[in-house]
């Protein structure tokens, strides 16, 4: 169904496409990658990461990326989720971002990665970023995406009907919305983010098109924007930029 003719998935190589929540032909029918997953892979490829031996912490591990990471760095790859029972693979371990941040080792990971996870986490985002940034090596990358929506930030950790959660946050199991109108006062107050994001910094037009990432998802701030951050981009810490070697 749908999908760009001749395009293939840059994660698994398939050229079968399916629909996703009304977005025609954007989901890889083989590994389930979405536009944003394939954009993340283009960014990783351009940065030439991860490398064999790297320590990788991957939240809500997308199947295609998980298989790729496990191939590249089998000994260092840690796929985690709040609910490991959602995954057919048994190597996904339980991790609760609202409480388990402090269990992470300091200066350990070469890559920390999560896509559309933070809208599900019912705790202060500064807590989450504090521990993820602490756990990142000075040379590491923290790469993530969140659903960015029009309007203002909102969050609520109390009980909420599905209807109310959909109305306020866009999905029944979301606890916050990342509003574009005040992004500098929530996400942007915690971590330095590139508001002028462009996927063209990481790949050329032909490559991006070939991997079926729609034109609307390539530049600016939206739900497929790939935030590439370093330890020193965490604004509530005092991390120094590593010396250039
Ligand atoms: Zn795929």
C-alpha cells in the first residue's frame, strides 16, 4: 500500500510499505520503521556511529534499529523498555525512566537513543535528562525525537480518561505534549537543541527520497526531527566540551 515506488528501507532493505495512523505508505512493512526511524539511521550513518564495541542504551527499541545495533556492537548493546513483555525478543530489560535513572553508570554510554518515548514518562523531564546526560560519555551522542505539536506545553501525571489524554496530549497513553509555541521553556530549557534542524545536513535529497522520508519531515521542528545532542548540551549540568583530538 502506498509508499514511494522504488524506495527502500535504509534499515532492513525492504521495499514494501504500509500505512501508519493515516499516513500513507510510510511504515516499512518488514521492520516497521517509520519516517523518523529512517531519518535517525541516516543521521547515525553520517556521524559514523555506533562503532563495534560501543555501549548503546536504546529505549523502546525499534526492531530494525535493535537488530542493527546488536550486529554492530553485540557486547555493548542494551535494549530497555518500561514493559519488556511488549517485545518478542527476550534481551529487552526492564527500565523505568521515572525511577531507574540513578542506577545508570556515569560516563559510560557512547550512544543513548530514544524516539517518541518521553511523552510517555510521568516524571520531571529534568530528572530524566540529568541521569541520561550523566551516563553519556563526553564523546558520546544522545539522539532522540519527540512528538512536537502546535501550541503550548502541557503535562499531567494523575489519572486521566483515554478521551481526555487524547484531547490534551494526542494519544491515550501520553502524559505530556511538547508544544512548539514554548519549546524554549520546556525541552529547550533542559537541553540545547537545534531549532534549525535539517536532515539535509546528514544526507542528500536523492538518498532521503530513496528511503521514503516525505518532504514534510525533512526540515524544521516536527515529530520526525532528530535531535542530536552531546553531554555538554545538557544545560543544567557543568559538562565541558572534550578537547579535540
Ligand atoms: Zn525496514
